[in-house]
C-alpha cells in the first residue's frame, strides 16, 4: 500500500485562449481578459504548453513557460 497518493489539484478557474487574449473565468462567473502580448511566452507557446498550468493563491502559473498571471 502506498504511503501517499498524488492527485491533480482541483482547478477552480477556467482558462481559455482566443483572438490573442487569455481569458480567466472565476467560479462566480466573472471573466477577465489579458492580452497575450503582455505575456510573450504565452503568445508563442504551443497548445500543450498553454494547457499545462496550475492555480495559485494569487493567479495561475504556467510552469513549463516560467510565467505567472495574477488576477
């Protein structure tokens, strides 16, 4: 029996990309949009890199891109 188990952290926000923007939708339904030109690494990232994010207490973090978005 393993001593610990790993589970993916539940993501409480929804992250999408469209028309040069990063959209973050919070659990209450409010949405914020950020121009990708503010985050050049995200602008030039692959879909796979953009999907690899985790929620932090201040925003979201894209580890493979070393990029953090506060909201």
